[in-house]
C-alpha cells in the first residue's frame, strides 16, 4: 500500500524523504567527500574522473557537471549536501539558492531584503496568487 | 536537585556566524540582527547557567547519510567546532557535561525515547551560532553544553507532539539529578525558510509570529500541528521549528515569563526568530 505523502502538491519543493534519500545516497555521499580539502582538489582537477569513482547514475553525474541543482534534487540530492559543491566552487549559498529559482543573485537578494517570497500562491499547486 | 531555569529559542543561520567571525556586525545589513540580541547577551551574562542543554540539528556535518539518528545526545567530555567546508569557526571547543548527559540518557530512554548516544562528534553552526549570539566572542564558553542533535534533514522528522513529550521527559530527568545545577534548555533552528528548489526564499512573517505567540501561550496545542503545515507555510527547512517544542516541553506547566522576543527578516535566506522564557 502506498504511504500518504501530502507534500507532493507543494510547488517548487522536493521533500527529501526515505525514497529520495535511497535514490540519492551516492550523490549525497560524493558531496560529503568534498568536506576534505584533498578531495576538493582532486575533484577540481578532473571532475568527470572524480565522479566516476562513485557508483552514481550517469544522470546524476551530468547534473553535477552542469551544476543543475534542481535536477540534482530531483535525482535524490539534498540541499545541505549539495551546498558542499557550491562551497568547492567558491559560491555563496545565496548564489546557489538563486540558481534554483531562475532569478539572478541580485534579484534573489532583493526579494529577500523585501521580505522574501510570499507564501501566497505557493502553498499548493493551483493556489491563487 | 537540578532545575531548568529558562529556555532560549533562536534561529541558527550560518551567515550570522560568518558575519560575527568576519567582524561585520555593524554593517547595515547585519546591525538590526545583532541589535535584537543585545538584551539577550545582557540577560545571559546575568543568568549564566551551569549547563545548557542545546537542541539543534546537524547539517550534513557530523552525520552523513551513513547514519541518521532521530535523536542523539552528546555524553562526551568535549566537542570541537566542525570544519563545514571553509575551515572551522574560530570559536572555543564546547565542553560537555558527561555526568548529567548520561543521567538524562538513562532516564529518557527508560521513558521510551530511543536516543542515540554520541561520545565523539564535531558540532556545526547549528550549535555554535546560538552560543555566539548569546555569549559573544569569549575565549572559552561560559558554561558546559550538552549537545542534542535532532534529525530534521531526512523526512520523516519527529512530530511536534513527540518533540514536546520528549521535552517533558528531559525535564523529569533533569529534576531527578542530585547535584543542584541550573540548567537552561535551548531550542534552535527556523524560522520560516526554504533553501531548495524554485520555491527557495519563502518567508512567512505572519505565520512565524503566530508560532511565537502559540509557543508562549499554547505549546500543547501547537505541538499537534502536522508536518505538512510547517512545510507549506514556513518552507521545507522551516520544519526545524519542531526542535523548539523540545525546549518548550521541558519548561514548567505554569505560564512562563517572557523575557525577550525578537523577529527580523532577512538573515541571508532565513527569517530570524528569538525568544527567552523563564520559569516562574
């Protein structure tokens, strides 16, 4: 019997549940490996070769190479783990957050200064704006 | 007998720690955040406990996906600040209280809460940013700290109800400890924020303030709020707020004294909320 997952109808949001974690185990553990300086250096020297050391899917590797965080999340990545790729790239967290929203970093930072994204219209798919 | 004297609730945004460490507290962006904690620092200096029981979550630092404990209590003698990918924060090593922690573990597990026992771990911004906000930048932290890590990264996280009842079990455990220690319990994380996906940047000022109101006046009712409401209204990372219910559950059943309340948007991607409640 399928378990109840009421969070599936929240727009632009992927809940990192046990299924996602199962799919993303190696993707996330690859990210975790970037906590070590020597691993960051090896990754930066040859990203593809470093990724090939991990039993990740080809789709996951392509998403990492493209720095497509939304795709990484869809394939089981979790943002706290994925943030380590951004740190390796020398990117701020706001840069990463903006990259997932289709906004520039400046536009995103301005939205936050103005009080953030309104929940109105963002609670469930189809809610009036 | 040990007693719980007060509880502190605060966001633990990593950028706040970075702003402190890099000396940016007077910049216009950060000044309002740190101003909101000035009364708290003065209060803490006057009311320094013997031990802080500090409820927080690890952010893929000490715990990877290899091991995901729902509730983990630190029973070790000390905990170094973690290198989260850009070097460890320049803050003191956290000194634990192994005797009280072991006593709490013994009592709480016998009350049916299955805690994971941790004797060695690094602690990340989830634990050190709240300490910095209340204690400033001392050479050594002014009291002992028992780290209590809650899984709020992989769903399902523990329910609000379970967190509130766990708080009650922690209160009972503290009050059965023979030494007359003053203990504060801190609940950290939140408030509204979402760090992932096209909905990143969500902030809900109205909901956050209603949460603070209910945490003060109706914590038991608040504890029955389902996860889905946190996620829908306060963002996928807003779920961290369940940890505040552990601290609130550890407080007396009598209404608390509200010492300080503060709310500010934004700190990086997050709404900052803060409360100090004293038992009376």
